[in-house]
C-alpha cells in the first residue's frame, strides 16, 4: 500500500533531519511536538528509531500507538512491549525511560488532552477496530 510506504519514508527523513539538527528542525508536525523513540527490534535485535508525537503528563512523556489509524499496531509499540527500558531523544537530549501502557482510567484522562491538541487522533480511533494504546514514558533519571 502506497500510503504505508510513503509514511515509512517520511519517518526516515524526519529521523535524519531531527538527528542532524539535534532536535531543532522537524521537531513539530501538525502542531504536535515530536520525539525519537529508540527501541530494540524484538525479532531482529537491531536498534530502531521512530519519530512519534507526544504530550506531557507532568515529567512523563505520553505517546500514542495509533499507527495512523491502521489496524495493526506500530512496530515500535511491539518492540517496546518486549523491552520497556528504552531511550527517547527530545529537544536534542537523550533520556532513559520506562514505558508502560496507560490503564483505562489514566487513558480516560489523557485521551481528551491529546485530542484537544490533535483532533486527528480521534479520526485514527474511528478508522480502526483495535484499541489504540497510550504509552507513558517515565524518565528513570539517566540522561
């Protein structure tokens, strides 16, 4: 499918620009801030990087495994489930975090905050039959 291919290529381009500029360029998309999520491939063991929109919840970063409304979850989410000790790159710095899927009560608080800033996430929710997880990235103190 062309749209999936295009989104993958755009993501690679965005990662390149973010890394080269140390987080100064392409750090926002559609009015949302972007972080780079660094995971290890659960099947390959290779390092993977994905640009992901986020909101803040206190000191935590919150990302949403929407995969643009496709029925399959994004690979970064599956990798993160296999190894929740990951790093993110945000604002030109690297932060060690522990990833945890928000429980239904926390998601009920976070989802409206996300949709207020980025209404297109509600469209993603409507376009898929799966539950879209929200993931809380809690800094572990290492930078």
